[in-house]
C-alpha cells in the first residue's frame, strides 16, 4: 500500500501555486548575450530575432516562428535562432517538427546546456525509438553544467522522471530542493519522492516545509492524514470511495456544457468574421454611411462587444474546470494502475510533475502583469504650430477631439491610444489621447497623404475604438502567460488535456478579437476616405507600405556599415551606405505585401482589400493648396528631430549589443 500513498498525494496538488518571480539580473544578461551573438553575425538576423521575441511576447506564435525562421536564414551558424524556432514549434504542439531545429542548435553549440535541455525535452515529448536514451544523456549533461539554474534543473528532473530513471530522478529532486528550498513545488515533489521510497519522516518534513512556504492549512491536514494512512498500509479497514454515479453524471454534463460553449464561441467568431467581410464589401451602402458604419455594421460592432466579453468570462470560468480536469485525469490514471494491481512508481512521479506543473502554470498566469508601453519621444506641439494646426484640422474634419500628445519614434509606427489611470477615471479626469508617428515614414510623404492617414487614426477616436478594451488585453495576457508557463514547465503535449484546451481556445479568441479589430479598421478607413477622398487614402496607404519595407532595409544597411567600419552616425536618416539595399528586392517585397491575401487571424484587412474597397468607394476631393507639400514643411527643425531619433537608435544598439556608435567623427589629430 505504500505506492497508494503517492497516488493519493497527487490528488491534492491544487494548492501548489507559487508567486510570480521577476527575471533575475542573470536572466536579463543572458538574453542580451544571446541577442549580441546573433547580431555579431548579421544585423538583419538580429532585427528578425527581435521581431520574433516581440511576437512571442505578444502571443503571436505564428509570427514569432516566421521571424525566427528569418533569423535562422540570416545567421544559419548561430544556435540561438534554431533553439527559438524549436521552442516555438514545441509551444505550438508541433513536436516532431521541432526536433530538427533543436538538433541543429546542439550541433552548432554542443556545449550549450540550454540547447541540450530543450532537445531532451522535445525528445521526451516525441518519445520515438531511441529518444529515451538520448534525452537522458542530454539532460544529464545539462544538469551537470548549470547546477544552480532552477528552471533548467526542474526540466531535467522532469525528463528523468518521465524516462523512468530513478537513479537520476531522486538525486535531481534532492538537488532541486537544495537550490530552491523555499519552493512549494520542490518540497511537494520531495514529499512524493520520499513517500514513494517509504521515507515517511522525510516526507512529513518536506510537507511541513511546503506548508511553511505557502501550502494552505486545509490541504496540509488532508495530505498529512493520507500520509498517515499510507504509512499504516491502509489499515483503516475501508477502501477509498469513488464518487457516486450522480456526481459523475453531473461532472459529465458540466464538461459537455463547457465544451459546447467553446463550440458556440468558435462558430460565432467564424460567422462574425465572414459577416464583417461581406459588410465591408457592400460599397454602395457604405458610401453613404461614412465612418460610423451602416446599420448592419453597427449591429456587428455591438455583437462583437458581447462576444468578446463572453469569451473573456468563459476563459476565467474555465480555470477551475481546467484545474479539476487535470487533477481528475491524474487521479484517474493512477486509479487504473490500482485496479490492475500495480503502481509504477516512476510513472506516478511523472503524473505528479505534469499535474503540479500544469496547475502552477494556470494559477500563476492569473497574476501576469502587462508592461506600460513606451510611446516614444513626446514633442512640444507649441513649438510645432503647423503640425498642431494640421492635426486640429483633421480632427475637426472627422468630427472628434484632436490628439493631446504626439510622440515620435525612430521607426515606421503610426497609431493612436487613450490612457488614463484607474484613479483618474474615478475622478472623471479627461482621457489623454496620444498619437504615435514614426520618423521612418516621413521621407517622401506629402501633406495630403498625412492628412488621410491621420483621419484614419482619428476615426478610431471618433468610433471609440481606443476607449476601454482593458478586459480583452488582460484575457490575452493571461492566456499567453499560461501557454508559455506550461511549455516552460515541460508539460506541454498531447498527453495534457489542459494543453488541448489552450491551443483550441487560443485560436477561437484570436478569431473573435482579430475579427473585431478588422471591422474597426474598415470603419476608420471610411472616415479617411470620406474626409480626403479615395485617391489620397490609396496614396497614403501605399506610401506607408513602401516605407515600412524600405526603411528597415535602409536602416539595416546603414547600421551594418557603420558598425563594420567603426564610423560615426550623426543622422541615420540621411546616411547613404556604400552598398545600398537591393532595389529590386525591395520592390518585390512591396508588391508581395500589396497583393497578399487575408487570413482569419489578421488584425487588419489585407492591403489588397483596403485598396480595392477605397477605390470602389470612388470618393472625390478637389485638390487644395499645399496638398503636395512635403510633411517636413510642418516641422520647424528637421535636423534636430532626426538627430534625436538617431540618438535613440544608437542607445538601443549600445544596450542590446554592447556596441557604442559615436555621434560624430573624432577631430583630426585626436
């Protein structure tokens, strides 16, 4: 009956959540080192690596995969992009596809414990012929190289336990307890391991440690009682009672209703997305409705709000169900072994790790916090009266209040937002409207193009697209945090029912939320078209697509040359590299973006759709004086602004790559 004690202990893992730990200084330094090693080979690879990391952190796993693949191609002999591709594929559940990239990473850096432990993890998940021995070998090597890395050691213990290797699992758990003595999870696993080996005193001590570091008293008392019963060999004279038939039927109905609700959300999201595209294509009706939308489109917006709110509530209601599902699944698996008359100790330990890791990830994800975005460098509109006047004119044309603050960034950003703190909202403080403009878009942009673009952005203000939305962001942040934590805990795979749900729900939520975003963009486009005509909208949109492609290539070429030749960079925006970017490649990339077909998970309509709809509306506007004047005529000091944004770029490179680029060439003779 000793093994039964382990089975019983696994049922009570629900209380084992730990507080969220911020990244350590060592973690941040390590990430900078990885990025610097990529950048040392290719600035393009580093830029793609950065995009991949940003997409991964934004829960856009497909975009992250594409960006890391691009980094792989630009720096094929650096292990970090290969490892990141492997990790993203693993998070997507595409384990078989992940193995070759992990293998490549370990070939490039055979001494890297990070590459080795990730490959061990995916081999364990794939569990093919010969994978077990290889996974153990890799995990042992990584375990020995970084004995003080808690995350790596936890993964190593998981691999050892999964591969049923007690010779490594037991000392690994002991070591984990030594380096993380305050961890509830480590002490709980230590209690399981001790109980499995009949070390009852040690098991109780570790259980007491778990209680001291956060295990609630009720769970502690229940576990302690079960430990006593297990030590007595089940001498209480009765068998553990299974739930009654009524309880099982109730659980079945709850589960069926829960899955049915997810199906309804999936169908609703798909139907709304299709209805949005059909409504946007009804040009004749849309022409008269302007940016407020037709009556049908306004109904769609209202329905989207309800479905988005329902999707978020469904997610949080699902959390206790997820905890129950994983706990019952673990108990059920162990009960099968009991019914068969045997309990495989190492397999029971694996089940415990899966249950514990999953529940910990679920609970900790609820407290994931967002990072306040850096909008850029705020400019003083009183010093830029022409720009201020143009923004006010655009806002008046659209029929809304203008942006209160304008921020400039070095790149190709163009967006709006509204911000006010919780206490400010309670006091009725006016929400600050912010406009973000990327300096990389300015080259070649005319004032009529800028007016049309700003009319689109103020259309978002007019339609209240930027107001609220906090609940949806919290849901997305918690969902992404849960996916990442489960993957990092090494319990993401087809064996985990929670992982099934998260993958399915992630697609459903993206379908619904991105569909709502597409409708917002369609209506904001209409404001711009109504205000300044179809021709101005198409010209402004084509300019943004073109500059987005060209600026990245131009900036990368300039920075590559400056770093390679150790030159100064006073102004990124008028620097002409000796080897300019391939013009034909840039044209091909622009044409590709303009012809791209839409997908169900796009947050915006495709470029092709937006241009076709704008041209079909055929809104006319007579030319006005100053339409073709450059955007730079609105600014008092172009050189000062370009120098300031160049300084931002130099600082980012200094921080990320530890490379100091001077602002000016040294004086002769110095």
